[in-house]
C-alpha cells in the first residue's frame, strides 16, 4: 500500500500561485507532447488559462507538433527557432504569462535518450532558469524496466515531483506505475488512456489497486 503515493489536487495547487509553471520531461516516443496538450485541456476545462513553451528546440517537427495542439486548443505558444536555447524559450513563456495574467505555463522539453549527459544538463538549466512548481516525468506504462530506469535517471539529475503514464489503457499489469512511484518516492499524477484530449484521468490509487486485485 505504501508503494503508491496519493497525488495532490492539481487544481488547488495551481490556484495557489500565478503563473504556475509545469515542466515535462521524458524520452522521445512516450507521447509527451500530446500529454502536455491533454493536461492543458484538463486545465482549460477547469477555467485555468495556459501558455505553452516549445522548449524542445532539438527535434525536427517538435515545435510544429506543439503548435498544432496550441491552435486546436486555441492557446498561446511561445517558440524560438530550432537550435535556440530551450531555457530562453521557457523564460519568455513565463514572462508572457506574467504580462498577460495567464494562470499556467506548460513547458515541453527535448526527449533524447537519458544516457546523454548533455540532455540532463539541459534539463537542469531549464529548471534553474524557470524554477518550476511541478516537474513531471512522462513515460509509457508499457515500457516496464526502461521507464523505471528513465524515471531514476531524471529523478537523480533534476528531481521529479510526479509522473504521468501514457498508454495506460493497454497496460494490464500496472507494475510500471507502482515501480516509478516507488523509485521516485513521488505520485503518479495522471494516466493517459487514449488519443483524444479528454483521454486523461487523475490517478486514483484506490481504483488502481482494486483493478490490480491487490
């Protein structure tokens, strides 16, 4: 029972500070950018305004991908050119949020493999510049040991406050959630359960344990 930590009420947390800054970490291919859009949609549905920061300036098409979500959700995106300093993009997004009284800033970051020291250094720099309120690790719930290693790696280098597991709808075992929560000593915040913006649910520890038959 102690393996899973109950998440705080995100909406209450967000309302305590303006702008409230989220940074999202995770390797490429985990659905991180789509997850950011889902969290933005969740916040909008709770009357919380958002601005997106395109701080993945490394991967081809990452900025366009985030722009696509921003235009569908009708929210502002702050972006620089590819190769720009990711921390500068994030800083500008926070500045924009302050000037326009926007409640939250959601920062997308590069997702190269965790074995690359330069990536983790970059994440550290973004955190120093933005002083985020919530550092969120995004992983596939079906990635198993890989996801646990990534969680450990990101947690050791930048310290994560919670995780979001994508593809939870096709994960029968649920072991990754328990392991990531145990390794990081931080809660699972949301589960991604499909392709649509609505397909995200607040992690419910009791329901999860019940479904696992524990």
